[in-house]
């Protein structure tokens, strides 16, 4: 049985929480930089992205994408031991009541925010993560791409084809184009394999948008574009065609 994988971003997640997730049967990945986290998310290696506390501004773009993907679990504050237990502990700690006390006796209180606030316990965070992993993903019918400061929803049916542009790719959507910072290989890992197929080194086409295939000229017409078919990818394309 495949284990669920949690991608932990930033530095705010304590070992008590990661240990609890491991006991639940989860695999843990860590990313301390946005680029590393983005690569992991783009590859589809993580089922859930978990952060605790505030992340630096440099994480804003990544968290927008993780949120749009439905994989982000962001916990504002964490209390690793219920306040009631801390107050009854026999430790000699000098907790100052604002969640910053670190006891050095038998009461192991590690403050992450004010305990009087709606901070979550480790158990509650684990339950939240489990619920997120159990949510049905449903059939993928759209993706999000960043346009300026906005995340633009793009229905998959609207994508005609995807082509290489320099180091990145461009989605041709009806009468406009969206540039995305991902390779064709990376995009294919995120898109439904029964709807998008690579026809050459530089092009991926939406099978639902194909108008005709010229088996003599080795081209496929999508929208107004005649896209060349590489001999390398011809068999892969024809495998998806119901020929009668």
C-alpha cells in the first residue's frame, strides 16, 4: 500500500509533529527553500503540503500555487501540549503565559503562539492532514497558472496545445497564450495522460481538440495550427486514436 507523502515547508514544524505523522504511516519530505518545494510539488511527489506559522514573503508565490492545488495545510499556530496539562505539570519551567515559555522540568511546553489563541495541538494537526488526504480529488478539469499577481483558472478543455518557449512552456488557450515556468515533461506529469499527448519535442496537443491528422505530411491540426508530428512520438499519438 502506497504511503502518503507530506511535504513540510519552512522551519516552523517541530519534531513532535513530524514524529506523529511518521507514526501515522506518512513519508516526510522537507523543503527549506521555495524553489525546492516548487519542484517537489510540480513533480507530484507530495500528497499534502504542511506549514506551521508565518512563512517569509519569498514563499508567497509557492503557497498560492499549493493552495490552488488543494494540497496546502497551513497552521497559524501550534501548541504541542494542551494548556490544561501545562498548568498542572510539576515542572520547574518559567512559562510567561504568552506561549513563549520553554519549561526545563517535567512539563514540556513549547510555545508556538499564544496558548489562549486558537492554536492547534499536534493531534489536531495530524487529524487535519489525514482529512485532507482523504478528500476525493475528483477528475481534473482545470489547472491554475500565475498571471501577474493573480492565479488564472484555465479549463483543460480550453487548452489547444502546449509548446516549448525557451526554457519554459506556453499554453495556447483559444485566442491567447499563457507562459508557464515549467518544461513539457513536468507539465505532462500534471496533466491527464488520456487527454494530452506529446507529438514532438516541442509540442503537446489536447486530444479533444484535434481536427485531423495528416498521416502523409505527419502533421496534426489543432485550432488553426498545423503541428508537425515527430516520428519518435507518432506511435504514442496513434495509440490514443480510435481508428475504425
